C-alpha cells in the first residue's frame, strides 16, 4: 500500500473531504500530508497518528506500507 493509498483509504472510510481536513484530523501540518503523498515516505509521527486514528497496530501499518516500498 502506498502512502497515497493509505491516505485515500482514511479519507474514504472516515468521509474526510480533503487532505487538509485529513491533516487536521491527524493533528499534523497539511504540508506533511502533501509531502508524504509526493515522496511516498511517511514519518514515524505520522504512522503513530494513523495508528491512533484507525486503531491499526503500528506493525500492520508498516507492513502494508512496505509492500510497495522500493527495494534498496
């Protein structure tokens, strides 16, 4: 799952109309959401906020995000 897909899923599941509204819900700055979408990288703080919002285990979020991460 890409970062964009994760954010899209959050927006759809919780009927959040925009990335700016998503940022408010996650209590992060809107540029942080935008940057994560563009780079497909997500900070530990953002993962924790998603965990707190969704209730998903952090390990599950990391596992899903790793499925589409480029191999190094």
